[in-house]
C-alpha cells in the first residue's frame, strides 16, 4: 500500500516502481479506461510532450491522460523519465543544447508517430521550438515569443508588471 504523499506526487526519477505507482496513482482512477486504448473508431488526437521527466512534462502528461480521446507520446533525455508511464510511446532524444540533433529527433518522431499537437515543456525550448520546427505540420501549444521572452527575464517582467498592473499602496502592518 502506498503512503498518502505518494498518491499526490509523482516520483521524478525511475525507482523501479513506476508501473505500480501509475496503477495506484489515485484511488478513484483504478477502474478508468487506459486513455491510450480507445474504443472510439475516430482517430485519437496524438499529443507529443517534451521534457517528460521534468515537473511540467510529468504533470502535463498526467493531466492529459484523463482524456480518452488523446493519445499521448513523450520524449526526454533521461531514459528513466517518470512521464513515460503516461505515454503510449516514449523516446530518448538529444539534449536541447544540441539544437540540430534535437530538432531532427523531434521532426522524425512527429512524422513517425503522426503527431497532431506538440506541447513543449522545457523553458529553454519555448523561444526556439517554433523556428526549429518551421514547416513541420504540427500544432504547437506555445505562447507568442514576446510573451515567453518577457516572462524569461525577471527584471523585464517586474518592470512590465509595475507599469501594467494596478498597484494599491501597501499599508503598514500593526505588527511592525
């Protein structure tokens, strides 16, 4: 039996218990149909999630696994990526810093797996993935480049926020 904390948090690395963990992840989900085995005759929407071992990737895959009309695929640089338990197929790819091989790996897998939607979850790739995959027939879930650039620079974001969000003067607490 898994401890209570294990029902709400995913392990970040493979501990040899990923399949058992997935099976017991949430008590209410034990009898839910595997989302990658649809009885529906329509082609499922094929979704590729990058950085499947990171917090954003794992949780994106976990949440999307609740939708039976989606067929999930995952990539990561770590062969023991925790997110792979939620995917129909998983593949190790080149690290993002090796941009040419990373882009080639993504292009190849998008074609082989016939991916409809790409969800990049690695912060570094948000700025570059649209350019890297120019001409590839896939929908990408990415904010506009000016938004991701602004959010990546804390000083610029702070300046933007102080100019664009209404601020109330702070009141001195009676505790001080």
